[in-house]
C-alpha cells in the first residue's frame, strides 16, 4: 500500500504570505498545498514533475476513453470486444483510484 501523501491546506491570503514555503514544499518535498477561497477548494500548488505526470495520465485516459467508445453498428465483433475491454479496464481503474483516495482521506 502506498504511503499517504502529506497534503497542506491554506487560505489564498495566508499562502500568499508564505508563498516561498508553499512552493518549496511542493518542489522539494512533493507535498501539494490546496488553496481555499471562501471555504471552497480553488486550486492546488504541486511540483512541476507532478503536473507533467498528471498531463500524461490525462492524455492516456482520454486515449483509452476514445478507444472504449461504442463502435459503429456494422463493426466487427473483435472491435466491439476491444471497446468493451477498454471500458471495463477504465471502470476498474477508476474504482481502484477512488478506493485509494478514500483510504488516504480517512
């Protein structure tokens, strides 16, 4: 089981006063800071490598989502099977991610 990430929360005005510290935590300790505005989560400061990985992950998910779209009515059974497998794999990955997030939040 992965080690729970240390996450910080700060009001935007408070984070502004210690911005160097917030950036250092993200950059060197890989600890994100969630910025809160009027009681609502507004943004997150993360390290650049984390951000780049998030972009790659998003691109992979979007590609798999497209691959899992329902094929045309006249599609071959193999195409239908591949699309179904892609949808099932994405659903399983989403459940696993949700479970992992719920463990780290508790």
